[in-house]
């Protein structure tokens, strides 16, 4: 990964696989499951600007059930597909 980013967790054949935590140099962070070097499964992503997503991931995108909380406090909860909210809960 890019210089300054940090990963702590499980690896398989040099790729992030299993549980882990990734910290980007810009202050963003992800803690949860990885598969083939991408966020997949359950995980919590925190953007440095204050937004938070807690839920399902697939191939590095929000996909499945989850809750997106904006820094303002507004919340979107429901089903996500390829990073977009497709159904409110």
C-alpha cells in the first residue's frame, strides 16, 4: 500500500484476508474483515471528516445492510449496493 498507510491484521499470500485494521495517512480508518485485499464482510469505516459507516462490505464497497452516520448527526440506515443506499430500513 501507499507510503504512510498502516495495516495490522491477518494476511494470506501477502494480501489482507480475515480481520484487520487499516489506517490511511489522511486519517481515514477501517476495522473489520478483508478478503483478497479488499474490505469484505462486516466492518466499520471512519472518515477523517467525521462520517462513519458500520455494516456490510463487498469488494471494497458498502454492500448489504448498514448504517451511515454523517458528521452532522444525520443517519441513513438500510441496504446498500455498490456504495449506494438502495432501500431504507
